[in-house]
C-alpha cells in the first residue's frame, strides 16, 4: 500500500495535579477540519488545548513518519 497523509487533532485535558494530559486523537479529513475541531473543543470546554498534526503513514507496513505540528490551540505541552 502507498503512503498516505493523515491529519489529526490531539486534544489535551487537565490531569491529576493540574498536569496537561493528552486525550484520544481524532482523525480529520484535512487541516481545515482539524482547526475547526480544535476551536470547537476549546469553545465547548471539553479540552484545554490541542495540536493539529500531520503524519505520513504506510499503515499496512506499520511505518509512521515524524509528526509535523501544523498548529497549537490553547494550553499545550511543547512538542518533543
């Protein structure tokens, strides 16, 4: 299978002792949808922040590229 591009919204919530904790990533059709999901999650209060991330993946081979952080919203940890 050929490599494909995946865009995801990764929400963050407050965990124990106020630590920023990653939530469940949401796969999006494109970067614009990721931006809309981030804005909606912050406005609804379901997340304190989030990253919109793009990766190139060959899911059949289990090969995933390094994430490219497209944007950050609200309170997020620094990308590593």
